[in-house]
């Protein structure tokens, strides 16, 4: 079939080729775009395809694999997955194992592979990555404070606090702890070339989404109500911004309806500011 498609493609436009051999595919669908990529890939492999088609023993084969490399997905389906990974990584987007699994299942559906025959199991994913010289890598990090530096900072703080208590005549000490509550991460691991020394992951200035919880207690042991802070962009209109601060904890009118309901439900004060 591949050789017949290529022969027809020599004298016709791509849209006519797809309509001729796959009339049920909607030209606006994802399946159509996938089929176009497949035909173009066949064109690049034309010498091999024509060689296989000329031999009676291999003329009816749908794919050619080396011994020991059998798989449920076709070569074209695997190449679609590989193209997807390369496209994301070229822009620094992290590709986790779960993302790879979901994309593989999606592409398998486009190639009419039944769910009972292909589950994108961890074994399959490991084999797929090895076949294309990929592996699951941890992103590289820079600029972290060393453990020794952290210990020195802690020692200085421990010595400073008692001295300030005496100097200022403090009778009650409050401890406010800003605790980050994380609810969305950029994955710490991503698929990338095996052996690469630098694994680049792009994020918009941050690798996770979070809100800040303020925990307050004093030295006699009294604990106070927790309150949380969301980072939002304040209104550019001065009167609206002042009204939001005075009446709605810096939230907009629409957002405050949800936040007020959450406050009543959780018995937690909720605020917003431009810095989180």
C-alpha cells in the first residue's frame, strides 16, 4: 500500500491522496495531520519501501523490524511520539513519563490500536526511550546555597535574637512562618538525549505554582488562626484597587465571591497581593 500511495502522490496533491486512500478522515481533524506526516515520512523512506515492495516475501508486510524489536505500535506511530517529544524539548518544555504515556495512548488511538492491545506500560516506555537513545533525566540546577552557608546563617540568627530581646525589652515573641503550599509543579524529570550534560527545562520564571500560608504563634505557646495569600496582579484603576483593598482583601469583585465562600467554609482568612 505504501508504494501505491507514493506513486499516486507523484501526480496528485496531498489532500487528494488522503481523500483517495483514507476517505473517512476529516481534513480538519488531528488524524488528517498525522496522516500527512506519515506520507511525507514514507516519501523520505521511498527507496527502502520500493525495495521491500519488489520482493514477493516482503511485499505484503506492513512494517519491517529487526529481530527482537517487535512492538504493538507501528513505526509511523512511534515516529509521531518521537516528533512530539523533540518539539517540546526544543522549546525547553519538560516531558514527564506520565505525559509520554498519555501522548502514546492518544497516538495509538489515531492509528486504531485497541486499548486492550496497547497500554503504554512502563516496560514499553523504557524500551521506546532506549530505542531512540532517550532517557528520563533530572534537570540541572544552579545557584543553590551550600549546606555550610546555611549553617552559618542559622548560627548568626540564633545569636542575634537573644541579644535583640534584651536590647529592646521584648516581653512576648511572635513567630510568623511563611509556608509555601505548592499545587502545580513543572516535573523534575524529563525525557532528553541520553548522555546530555545539560538538561534544559523552560518555565516562566518559576518551576511551580503556589500560595503562601502564614502560620503565627507566640513564645507562651499560643497558636493563632492561619491565613493564606495568593499572588495576583492588582487593578490598574486606582479607585478599583482601593475598593478591592478596603472591601475584598485585594481580590477583584468576581474573584471575591469564590474566596469569601472559601473563607466561610475553611475558617481561614484569605488575602491577595502583588508579591504572593
